[in-house]
C-alpha cells in the first residue's frame, strides 16, 4: 500500500510540457493513489490538461509562473536566469519541505546545477551523479555516473559506489548490493590511476555495506554481473547512449526481417507475445523516464520509491564509510 508523498513537478520541462507531464502524473497516480502533486508552470496550460483528468485534479495544486528553462540553455545561463522558473520552484519546494521530491523532463544540466545550488550536496559529497537503471538478462542494475561529470577522482568514484549501493538497496531491496568498477579490463594493472585507486580502497575496506566485485568490462553490464556499475560521467554517458542506440538498431533489424516474406510475417504474428515482452524489457521509458506520458510516469514511480524507502537516509548511512587516503 502506497504512503502519502508529495511530488513537485516541473510542468514546463521537456519538449511537450503539460501535454506529457500531466497525463504522466495521472498514470503514476493510478499505481500510487496516495500521491499528491504540485505542478509548477503556466497555469492555463496545466489546467487545460487537468480538466480532462478529474481524479488527478483532485490530488493536485498548481503554482503559476511564466518562466521556464529551455532545453538548449546552458547550466550557467539557467543559474543566472533560473530563479522563479518552473524548474527552480519545483526544486525549491523540496528545500522548503513542501514536497518530498522534484521531477522534471527538462534540461538535465540545469536540473543538476540548480539542485546543487538550492538543495546543497550532503556533507562530504563533492559532486552529484546521474544514475540510470539498466536492463540486464537477470533483472536490472544501476549505472552511475552517466553524464553529470566529465572525469572523476578516486574519492568521487568511491562515493558513487556508496550512493549506487544505497539506491540499489532502496529500489531493488537488496541488503548488500554487488558493485563493480567499469574498466578497460579486469586485470589489476589496467585503467587510469583514479580507477585503480578507487579499486584499491573498495577492495581493502572490509566493513563496507556492499559486496565489491572488482573491475568489470562493458559487455558485463547487460549480463547483470553486478547490481551497481560505477563509472565516470563521460564514459558512462557514451555507454548509455550506445546501448540505447544499439537497442533501437536491433529493433529496426527485427522489424525489417519480420516483414521480408509471407512466412516471416506469419512467424512474427506467432511470436508477437515474445516480441512484446522483449520490447517492454528494453524500453528505456519504463525506468529512466522519457518524452511521453509513459516515460514521465516511470520517472515519478522511481521518485516515489526513492522517497518511500528513504534513499537519502540510506545514502547518509552509507557515507559513514568515508573513503580516505585519496586526493579529491
């Protein structure tokens, strides 16, 4: 049974604004009836969508603003001109205790920069990370960082490991998540110095609240070798976009092959159930958000789980195991 939680929504974020955000919130409300929402943005546009969804309207409050952050705005621009925008107000609602979590489909860089300014990182955390939930042959794993930072020190990689393990514990309910460091090989001598230093600390620290499995390579992410994959943001973002692009490419290959002959069309019809399961398994909207209402609903679902299972409290507990002996 869901518990009452309030979600602050940047209704103007993304390419479609309220036309996606409002229906997405309605889908999530069906799964979590105890949710309530605060929508930030153009009230007339938001109300036009809410009027179609009376059950959602009854659980929602709208805060009007004419200001919003553009998808092409640089983080520095968003910070200078961001106060009073729908994104700023949604994040500030968390700071003020009016909401448990903020969700936006908008400018990721601006979201990260504003969150760091308004909410402030936890003590000891130097840089935040973007985490992605990655489908695997077993279930799912968490990969971070996938784009918040270019490069990372050994200490930051260790922080990512602790934060990722906390997220796996909250979302996957794994008491002692397995963690691996993404590297160019599994041998101890391989990789840049920062990765090898992080490996040394994670390997040698006995009382960590996670099960460190050492280095893993890129092909092992989808195999589900570990619950949490740690990587610096440049390589992580490339890995994520490559995986998404490959999934689309394979989908195009399959569609073309299934239409080639009458027999292949018949085979596709007979195998339609299996293809549907495969499509749902590989659909990034299902866990990492997206450009339509289903993707946005998935983002809200994940945010609810983070709040419900007290992710921030878990991370604070994890960070008691502070990596020492590494340069920042």
